[in-house]
C-alpha cells in the first residue's frame, strides 16, 4: 500500500479490496494507520477490515480471516552498491553479524527472526518503526545498515519517494508467508465477512488476482 503521484492510496491490497467491494456492492473507506494500531482498533471494532495480515491464533479470536490472497517474501534491503559488505550466506551468519537492522512494528518475520528480535539469539542491533517507508529513509541516511521488507512493496515505496535506484535486495532468504484480509468480529456481521471471502474466492478462481499480482511483481531486483 502506498500513495501514487496524485497522492491517492493504491497498491495490490487496495486494488483487491476495491474489486471485492464492487463484487458485493459495498463501499470501502481507507484509513491510514500504523499496522499495530490498526489491529488494536480492529479488535475494538473501531476499524472493520485490515489487509496483509498473517494468521495467528490470537488474532482469530477477534477477527475472521479470508482465504490467503497473496504471498510475500521478506528479504534484507541494503543500500545499492553495498551487497559485498554483507557476505553472509546463512541465517546464522546474518543473525550474528551485528548489523543495525530495521523492522516494522507489528510485522511477523517468522520464528527464527522472532527469536532474534526477542534477544534470545544473535547480536543484531534492531530498531523498529511504524512504516517501511521510514526504514527506507533511515537506510538512505545511514542510520541503519539494512531492513526487512518485501522487495515488491519497497519498490513501490521507493517509486513514491523517487528513490528507485537507492537500494538492493540481499539474496539471503529470511521468511515467506501468506497474507489474508481480516474483518472485526465486533463490527462486521458474519454474513458480510462470508460475502467478502466468497468474492475473493471468485476472483482467485477467475485468475483475476493472479493477473494483478503479476503486474506488481514486474520489478528489477
């Protein structure tokens, strides 16, 4: 999710939920808020939907999950021209490298990274922020050495900031996951949640989501 040159929110998640809304004849209003705060407000019923959410049992207690609608690959984003400074080939080499690493608050990067973030293993100097765009800017001014993000998402964020040639994607694989839309059990009736999910199933079966995903994955890593 990012803003285009006209300042309008766009991105794969936005396009998918807009199409879902057309399918079920429903209006969607978008609210920008940090992801962790978004989940808190959704749990209270102050926000109805959230996108790009990984499944967790505790989240299922206050939210209904749709089918997964996209996959994501978390990678290390570093400054362009500096890949040789980080020659690690394994996760253990990475976690013990002592680099300054940026993460986004509320994001899940897999069990291995959860242990590192909790300081149970590794010696990374970790800083968290509320948005990936902030990590990109911190990287550009040398306040961090790398950060974790989906390369597709960061490409779009970089285009917004006119920094498309500023970063490189490290080849080390960190984590892959699937994302869902979730609806608040407090504010969204089950029949509406079911309509949203059924519309997603239809778009998936029709190949519409796959075509949209291919459009967003046409980036040069």
